[in-house]
C-alpha cells in the first residue's frame, strides 16, 4: 500500500466540536492539536486549515507549535502504534535492540522511515514513559510491555499482529 | 478449603499495569470470589511488580511480589488453605518477620510518598480517612494568614524539589508581595528527565495530596487560578488528577469560597506535548499560553510577571506533595529531618543495573551508598557498580569512589552532578560512560529549543564529537575540545537546559577519562557497548548449534549447520553489531569485545 493513501478523511464537524469544547484563543492551540492527533493519529493538513479558519490562532503559530513539540506528527501513521522508550534506563538496558528487531520484523530498512510499507505499524521512539524500573519498555497501542529484550519485542509484535490480522514482512523469522 | 476472608490489595500504578496487574487481578477474582479487592498506586517496589497484598480477617498480612499468571496458582492455593507458603514470592509478612524485601520500605522515611501505594488514588474518601485536606482545613479554620503559611514553610526550610533547590518560601514571598489581582499557581508535572518517575508516581498514586499542596501554595501567594501541567506520556496521572479535581470541586475544596472562606481557587489540567525544555519555568508558561515552549530572559521573574503577564509561582509535584505534611506537623518537624541546609526528605527513582529498582524516599544527608546498597540491594548482576547518573541530562555521573557523598544539594553539586528531580540510573562495569555521555548529548541536542546559539550548535557539535569517539574515530584533542565547548555552552545559554547540558560530558571526562582514552588511543570500548569498537564472535566450544542466533539476526550475518557447533560463524562484513545474537544465545556463546 502506498503511504500516501493513508491520508485520513477529515470530518469538519468533529474539528468544529473540538474547537467549541476546548476554546478558540491562542492558548487552545496545544490541546486542539492533541484532540486532532488523538483521533487521527497525526495532524491532517485539512484539519489544521479548519482550525486556522475557525479560531484566532494563525497558521504560523499553529504550524510552529505542531513542529516544535515531539508529540505531534504531520505524517500519517500506521494502523497500530509502537512506542519504544529510550529513557536512560531503557538505553542502558539495550533499547536500541528493540528498534533493530522491530524494524527487521516490519521490514523497515530505510532509516528515514518509521512505518511498515503495508501501513500496519509505526515504530516511534519516545523520551521516557516513566517505567524505568521495568526497562526496557515498549508500548503497543497503549499496552506496555516490561523488561522486553530485542527478541521478546519481535515475539510480542508477532502476537499482536496475529490477534489483529496484520501481515508482517519478517514473520517467517518466528518459530 | 479454609473459610478465611481475604482483603486483596493490588498495586495498579502504570508500572504494575505494565507488569501485568490486570491479568493477575482477573485470575485472583475468579479463583477467590469471596475476597474483597482494593486497588492502590505503586508502592515503589517496581522491581517486584506485580505486587499484591493479602490480609485476612485476623490481620495476618502477606505481601507478594513478581506475580505472574504462571506462579499465581501457588499463592492462590496457599490463600485457600491447601498449599504450602510459596516463600520465593513473599516480600513481607506479619507471620514471617525475616523476609528480605521488607527492608526496602522500612529503611525509608516517607513524607511525600506517605500515601502512595496505601490508598486508592481515585477515592477521595480514602484520602480523607488518612487525614487528607486537614492541612487546608487547619489553615482556613484557624484563620492562618497567607504570611503565616509562608512563615511555616520558611521554618521547614524546604527547597524546590524540581532540581534547582531554590527555597520555596522565598519564591512564594516574591509572588505574595507582587501587585496584581490575578495570580497563578502552576504545578510542574512535566517530568521530562529520562530515568525519573517520581512525579508520575505521586500524581498517579496520591493525586489529592498534590492537589492539597496546590491549595496551600495558592492560598499563600494569593492565587485564584491554577494549572497542572502534566506530561501527556502519563495518561493515568492525567486521568487520576482530573478525577481528583472533579471530586475536590464537588466536595467544596476547589472553586469559589473554599470551605466557606474568602479563598477561591480552581485548577485546569494542561497536558504537555513532549518537550523537555518545558520543564523550565518560562518555557512551561509559553507552552500553557499555546506557544512554542521557548524560555525567555529573566528578569522579569515569573513570580513578578509570569503566565499571561501575571505573578506566577511554579512548583514541582514533589515540593507540593510535602506541603500538607508540613502544615499538619509544623515546619520545625520537617526541618528536623535532613541536614541544616537540605531539610526534609528526597524521593529518588532508582533504575538501571540495580537489584531493587523503584521509588525511594530518604532523609537528606544519607549517603548515595546507603540508597544504592542498603535499600537498592546493590548490583543486579555479579558485576560491580561503577557509577550513578544523578539528575538526568542536566546532571552528571558520580563514580563509585564518591558513593559516600551525602545526599544534599551542595555536596552533590560539588561532585559536578546535580540533585535534579531525583532520577538515579545505576551503571555497572558493562556500561560505557562515553556512550552514556553521547546518549545525553543526543537527547539535549534534540531537545534544545534552538533559541541560544551555543545550546543549538554547541550541543550538536559535542554530540558529533562524542559520536566520533564512540565510533573509534576520535582524537585526544577531541577530549579537550569537548571540555572547552561544554564550558562555553554552560556559560552562554539562557535556560537550565543549555546551562546544564554539558554536565554528563564534563563529569564523565572528569571521572572516567581512562574510558575516553581507551576509545581514542586503543580503539577499545571497555564496557563492550560502542558498536564501532566491538566485534561479535561465536565461541564454538560453548555453542550448542541451536540456530536461534541465525533466526534473530536482522542482517543474516550468521551461518552454520544445525546441531554442529563448530560450523557457526558471524560474517564481520555483514554484522552490524546490534547484539541481538548475544541476547538470545542461551549458552552465552557469543562474545562482544
């Protein structure tokens, strides 16, 4: 699947609803973007345009905020999100290997890419999720996995893929 | 089967949930349908999650740890009266006084954490039962003036637990005396230090205590509005704190005319969006205002002109969590704990190569060694401990020979590290201090907001040099250059991020120069970490020929014949030294050196 096809269809009423609920002054910029991303997984351009049109927040402020904070993404994401913690404890315990093994399993070889070509999973590095005593830690769709080694990361991913009917490039490595 | 009535308490903080608490609870409920269940936040013994306490109707208690679906049947059998006591899973018991795990908690002094792991964070009734909101009631009903509250906190001598250690009462005094009708009180829950989770545990485990701390601070400075700025990465903390706000508002502890007095105060939650620099006060305020989180020059200080141009006080979660206790017990009682210049207790998040990682609250003045050895149980492996990283990216590495340094602001600063918010990441001999410095520089370079040239470019150049050294391409001049650049970034940056960014580099060079020299001159990584300087080889005499390394190698660099150990080899031209093979190899037949 071409990743371009993953662009979300934006519902203007939903965007309007968030603006009404959160506010339309400039201090609402971050929470509005969080609401949009919470729903679509990223910030679709169309939704950003609607915010600019319907609030007192101008485009440069909105895009300035969207590109400043690590949480926001301007590109579509896969159907499932994997967050790999790269806090100090996780780094020391080998968080890098989690990335290597997950990317291998997903067939993502280009270092510039973070989403499997079939749009199944996106692998994202996060600063610290605060479960340092259980390092290394990764989170798939909100569920955290503690003390995961590189090989465990693949196993958990394959299990998740099976349960969610996703097909992975490297699944033949599993036995 | 016995008819014992059990009350079962499950630790369901983020770490407990991550370790599998929901599965364990489900199974316990199924097999012990008559038991009463309670949910609490993280007790702090994260190394023993999933943790469950069972107490019978005669008060006999058993605290279990490391529970999984697999070993749980043994505990269930025992609780049902038809099995032996599974001692390996027992942490502490009223019936077994010699359990080792009990020391973890008994060797601590818990003030900020006093309720964490003891109550259900979503139950305001349980907080009230433990004396919750008595401090704010005392202030209002006894007619304590804001000045009297500030005086009590001054007597307590508490310093800001966010890291810098500025005296809390002094800061409050500035805002109290600043002109203006509208003042703000902000709770800084943007715990961005990788390796720290004290704020998460406090917000998740005892949100009403933090909220009551906010009420006390707001009353003291005359604030009518408050914000709790909490990391979006802590969804449970956001949820529980939101619920605490709602419950407190309904009970009359928040809103207009609190407890019938003239004091009005309300709180909104703002979720952080993943910018480390927002831990800095002026950047945090910019973020709340919907801008990029960039710091600005001070003065004006936030206490005079802060959020939306109004006087603003920003206190760290841990500082706030101490306040109800201080008001209830008096400032002098707090000042009696700790040392002359560093009073009270400090919460640390212990992680890394330590046997018993988790949350630890100790009186100031105890030594680092006490925390690591007597509470943390020393090294998690047979390897000796070599250093502790204190204060995250703003902090530094303290070598083992300085472990007798007392935990107080000035003594820690003298080592080149800082107290910071309390992250303690422990390293043993299998870690590389140069790699660690590179890791932190990559972090700060990434998190620099870009406003100050030295921070923006200086951290980038330092990271490049460190990357070069880790790849075995460094020179001795690089080490001097790192020190020079580090000092320049320190002195020419506007906010704490840049001012402290060089600390991990400078302290590792100061205490572990030999490791830098090994990387540069001998092209060797003593910790066996830096990919450019190690080679993975199969020790055929240890190999079992099982092929698991081949299956997990992401680049197909390993070949051999099944069950023929002598045939297995790693092609060094293909190998990327990721270490997956060594990780999965059961007979430990892969050497990284």
